[in-house]
C-alpha cells in the first residue's frame, strides 16, 4: 500500500491542476432565430410593384367599375385573363408572392381607387406557407371586405380557393381549413361567391393533374389557367349580373 501512495498523491496533484473543459454558452442567437413574428408584425414588401402599378395608372388610367383581380402571384401570372373574361373590362393587380397583409396594406392604392364592380380575390396561401394559422388571413380578408364595402357597398367579390399545390403538401391540412373558412365567410356576406379551383387542377387523390402546374409545382400552367377559367367564369358572370342594377348608368 505504501508503494502506491506517492503515485496516488501525484495523480491527485496533476488532477487538481488540470483545467476543466469550458462549458459552451447557450446559443441565444439560435433560440432567437427560431422565434417567428406573425405576418401582421412584419413590414410590407413589394413597394416597387405597387409604384409600377401607380405609374401605369397615370400613363393609362384604368376604367372605373371594372372586373378587378386582387391578390397574389397566381393572379399576376394569369396572362390570358383579360381575353378570357371578355367583354368585362379587366384590371389585374395580382402582385409578387403577396400576403393578405400586403393586399390589405396596399388596397388604398391598388384596389379602392378603381371602385370595382366585381373583384376576383385570391390570397392567403402564402400566409399559411409562411407560418400563419388559417384564422389569421381569414380575419384580414374580413377587414378587406369591410374597408371595401365602406365606399363600395355594391361591389361583388368572387373568392378563389387557395390551391393545394403539390409543392405545399406539408401545408395541405391548413390550406384545407383556410378554404373551408373562406367558403363559410362567403356564405355569411352579401354579394360574395366562393369557387373551389382545386378540382380543376388536382386529381381526386389531391395530387396535381399532369400538365396543370408549372415546373415549380405551385403556379398553374397555361392549361391550368384554362381549367380555372371554366369554374371561375360562371361565378364572375353571376356576380356581374347581380350588380347590374346597382351599377347601371355608372
């Protein structure tokens, strides 16, 4: 036992002098990055798009009491819509990958000045894809309607369902809930229609029909828009007819 005593003392001394490994600080930056602000607390984007519309309106003033497309990029990319909606005068103000916060935030500049007779509205899917719950864009759409009807009580609105695009399969459950809530909203309000465009683009399984989406599996292809027209046009016709008396002579 004595023979081992010096060795034990030496080991103890060396052990006492050996510094402990420094503890790593908690990665606060990572924790903060994981906290997402709701869209309502984020700044508006797309200022350049809106300025371009305003410049276009000054150069070539659009007609009053027309058919207005209001919403996100699936409307912006609908290049044939003016032709497909004839004889109705059509104004397309779909922009970017916009959120309902932005459609609402810019409506004083690219919705209300036109005093539209009928609006085709398509927005909300981007909100959900960005992380907002379905209830958030629905509430903003209610506010959009309230502001619209304040000075345009007779304007009709055709709500297009958000698409269950193949690229957003992870969000299908929330997108379905949004569409159900939007359909319910349309039933509650006067002069509003809801059109589910998903059967025009998707199979019964939910997967996209061949050739109906672009390569991004998000936006409709030319064929997709033709199929959308078949289900949206009847609602636009109904809305236009329903507002005939209110807009007669305007």
